[in-house]
């Protein structure tokens, strides 16, 4: 018995390790691409900032696709890289069924809203996407009432709760619009996908209540008979 439990524990531990490593793939690849893009821009003296979002212009629409890949400096890129790995890995680990959809929608929705409402300037960087992921992880864990996901929400709040100040126009050269639109898109995506992905496990008494509701409800024939008798009674009264 103990041997079987030990084997099951080792198998489960191995599966969890593999799942964690797999969850790092997409975020790691994305961060590598960010560094390649910025290194190429620096080495070859290119101006990729023109591929950012320039609001309310047709030429600025391309920034919806390209702006998260472009950064103004190495410090800007470095400040986004670690959070992207952490939040991205958390998303793909806990929400693997919908993680790719959430990432793509967060990217596109944030970019579109920035194009609509932001100041007339080039808006670049992956910060908007980061805010979208952070907001999704925080809100989704709370509304699902799943113990592990709620713990993740608290962890996100502890690690990145300070980023909320980024949604206010405190510094002129910071795209607070990207931060705000990213946060709003993450909240909306958390609500939209609340029925998809991991759900709160039902406790034993909840399962019993659900079973009683299913077994104790009147059958279709009883409903029809009751409706017929009630209708006949109303006719007699009238």
C-alpha cells in the first residue's frame, strides 16, 4: 500500500514538474523575442518606435500588433521581462485551457482601446499586456472562488499590487493609457471566461444537495399533470 502511494506521489510530482516547465514555454519564447527585437534595433540603429500605436491614425493601427514587441530602452525591457515570465507562467499553469486565448485577446483589445483613447504619441512596450494578465489573474481567482486560484490572486496582489499606480497620469513619458486599458481588458476577460477553465470544486454537502435537487424534482409527467389540474381548477372557479 505504501509502495503504491509512493509511486503515485512520484508520478504526480513528475507530472506537476512537466506541467510547470510546459507553462514556461510561451512566456519564455515571448521574452526572448522581445530581447531579439530590441537588440536588433540597437545594433543596427533602427527606429522601431514608429511601429508603435499612434492613436486615431490609420498608420498607427499597425501598432496594435507590433507595439508590445517594442521597447524604448534596455531598462524598459528588463522591467517587463521578469513580470512577463512570472505572470505568463502562472496563466499557462493554472489556466492552460484558455491561456492562449486570454493572451491574444488581451493583446488585441488593449491595443485597440489605446488606439481609440490615448494621447497622440507613439505608445510602445508590453506593459499593457502585463496589466491585462495581472488583472485577469487577480479578478479571475476571486470570482471563481477556487482556493488555489484565490491564493494566486493574493500572490499577484502582493507581488504586483503596486502597479495600480501606473494607471494614473503621473509621469508624462509613461503610457498610463496602456496600463489602464490593459487592466480593464484583463477584468473583462476574467468575467467573460469565468465559466471556462478551472472551476471551484464542489464539497461533499454541495454534491449531496445537487443530487437531491436532481432526484427530488417533479418529473415532466407530474409537471404536466399538475399544470392540467391547476388549469381545470381555475376554469371551475371562474
